[in-house]
């Protein structure tokens, strides 16, 4: 059957949810999305729905999807984020070629509208089980640049947690500290591979204004009104509905340089895990770069996290 290719609209969200569910049956990435999850994805401030999304349709069924997300800065490189999914029955050379050609061509247009003349890279992440798209990307000149790991710890048998250092206090997140937390995040992740600054709109949409944000399980270390360290948490109800597991997600964990090396990150994360356990969560998860310059894997291992699975980042410069 010939496919029809066109940008997505918000009316296509249920079809996109079905597409992700069909892919998950084969790929087993552990991701489960609701209509609300994917609607939030499409209305994000850095997504141009009519000009930076593409769907492949077989009749009334969506069988392929691509999305291009611009970043808030190009310092020194605009690292555009790409994502895609194709129905297992339509994973052909022709579909893969058409999708990746569109992603690379249209990314150049998105880039020139946002940061004309700046250098650009295309970043596409894929789970270790998504072998088909890995092959498509490699065939188009993308190279595997980085490995991220999902780490998890069960909360029922949570080991003793490292304490916060003397004189350091965990403060519950309050929205009066929202922009200070953004500033701390941008500072703590400056220089991290693949990272760039968040602007306030993207930060609010993706993090503190998200329907999944849990301010009650998010904690800060403050110096007056300045945030020095943070753990920001999310809970994805769609995942719990699909798996039966209530999983706390430590989305952002960071410390400004002035406090690094003193056990603040592990102590603040340990404080958060104890709060998540008390709130009835079954386990906690987070994602980290295996080559993190601040040796974050060791921080998380001290709290009991262990590597569960991998995500790979393919880059085209």
C-alpha cells in the first residue's frame, strides 16, 4: 500500500498513541504513553507542529512518525533533537530512507529559522532494543556518540541512604524558587555532553509545569534565594497504568560546583528516595550518561541504583 505523508495535527494524537503501543509490543523499551502524554509532546514550545512533524499513513492508520525539536541555545552548537517511531510491519528500507531524509532536510530548515549560520548537530536517541532504527541512522551517516543508562532501585528494600553533610538542609520545592531552580540546572549541566540551556518556556512545559511533576517529592538546597543543589521528580501515571508499578522518576539531579565533592547530591537524592518510599512508590528510576564528567554513576550507586537498560545517541554533524 502506498503511504500518505503529512504533518501531524492534534487530532492525530490517538493514532500516535496506537503507533507507540504497537512499536512497544516488539521493541520493549519500557515506555508507555497516553494521549495526554503525546499531546503534551506535540504542543511543546520548541516543536513547530506543522513544519517539524511528519506522519506516514496507511489509510486511516498512522504507521510512521518523525519529530524535530529545536533547542533554546546554540552555544557552541545547535544540537537538534530528533525522534521517530515506525510500526513494526512497515519497517522497510523505503520507509526508513524517506523518514531520515525528511528529518535531516527539515532539521536544516528548523535550524536556519532559529540560529542561522551557527553550527548544527542532529541527535537521535534510541533504546538498545530499537535495532532497526539504529541501522537506518547508521546507513544515513549518523554515528553512535554516547550511551545513556536507565538506573533503578526498589524502594521496599531500599538500602540505608547516605545522609546530607552537616550544615546542609533539604528544602521542599516551592514555585517561588522555580526560576532559581532553572538557573541552577543550567549552571550544573553547563558543559555536559549533549546539554544546553533551557529557556523558561521549555522549562515550565517540560519540567515544573508538567502534569507529571511532583513538587512534593522534589527538594532543594538553598543559599538565601539561590538554589545550590536540586532533585526534581516526576511520576508518569501512564507507566503505572501499563505496568502496575508506581515508579518515582528523579528527572533532574544536580549540584553547583561550590558544593561538589561533599556528598550533597547523594544525600539529597537519598532524602528524596526516603520521601518517595513513604509516599508509597515501588521503585525509583533515573537516566544518566555513562561518561558523565562528574562521575554521577557512583553517586547513584551509593543510593542503591543499578543499571537496568541502555539508550544510545546517534549524531550527524
